C-alpha cells in the first residue's frame, strides 16, 4: 500500500474546528425543538457514519475521509478488499500511517468489516476463519479502530441447526477473548440465509456468552418477521453493541422511524452506519442527504 495515501493532507486545527461547529450546530438544532436536556443528550450520543460497502469501496483512504468530512458522517467501518487498502498485509509503518491519518481527521475509525464466518461444516475452514479474525483484530489495534465485524452466513447442508448454532457461538467466544486482549470488540452482524432471523441470533448469543461479543443490528426484511420489529429487537437488545447498520433511510418501507425511536428510548450510545445499496453519481451529496434524514428521524423521536 503506498504510504502517500495515508499522509495527512489537511490542517488538524481546521478539522477540530469543523467538528466543534458540527456538534454545536447539532445541539442547537435539538434545543430549538424545545426538547428536554435529557433527550438532547440521548440524540447527541447517537452518531452517523459510513460502511464502505458500495459508496466507499472505490475510494482511496484520503478520498474516503474527505467524503466523510464533507458530509458529516464522522465514523467509518472499513470493509476488506476495498480500494482504501487497509489489510493485514500492511507493514507496522503503514499501520502507523493509517493511525496518524485518522488522528489528523475528525473521522473516527469505528472498526473493520470482515467476511469472517464460522458456520462451515469443514473444521479446517472454521479454524482458518478464526485465525483470520485474529489478524483483523491485530490490524484494528494497530490502526486505532475499536472492533471487528464478523457474521454468521447460513446453515450448511447435512448438519443440524443446533450444531451449527453451537459451533458459531463457541467460535465467537474464542475471537471475543482474543479481541479483548487487544481492546477490540467483536461485532456480529445479523446476516445470512436463515441465520439473519432474530430467534437464531438470540440462540447464537446464548452460546456466545463472552462479554466482548456484541450484536450489530443490520436492517433487513427479516427484522419484521414473526411478531414484528419491536419483538425481534427485544430478543437481542441486551447484547446490542455500538454499531447499527442501516440502508438508505428514505427508500423502501423499513420502519426506520420506529427503530430510531427504540434506540433513543434505550439511551443507545453508538454509531448508526450507512451501508448503502444504491449507486448515486454524487456520493457526497447522497451522504449529506442520508445524514439529514437521520437527523430528522432522531429529532422526531420522543
């Protein structure tokens, strides 16, 4: 990875001034609605950021941070195999360059979006995914991130659901223990055919009882199955971590207003990360639009 893409390109004081102005503006916007101070605090503890899936996948690290700064999405989950090139093969010097680049920006490295999964019927494949997760944990520790996203990804044929759930849960405990040594959270994205059903996630987390493994809510149609969003959310909210993945919040019929209401009601403190599915020509304008939708939804929450 060329070190030039990680070198600071903008004045740090200017970045910090920009952050202060944004925070003050957000506080003023909330206060203008006459909300009580406790509600203001709740809203300001929820922040919006970006998953580099689709909208950020073709950006260099400098381009990505510039887009986040301009749009006000001040947190980012870097996906593997994207153009920004933050991968385990970075040298120690290159990892420090990434850390310095984020330190010089108002954008926080929230963590890493890996493809690691633990449902395979092949024990060697499961072990390989566990070892790969450990490499991502080390990478985020060195680069200044706070966690690694992993996922269940379905039920393999020829094995019982119960055996697969137990295997996933035990694997999560292993990587959670390793992550704890490095100060990195394990964030389990609600994902996969069958495994994205919330009763399955609940059962996985009954096995994955290590305190360093968390649910990453991942807005999909499966959330609305059965008794609906609120009932499914209640199954796992006690294990909810500091990341929630959303799609474009003004497209489709997912009840984002209800989700934001539930997050505000539980005093949620974390990142609402945009994992977009469309391909707008002007990514920064689209990111600004989604931030504005997020702000409207959270201001409306009571």
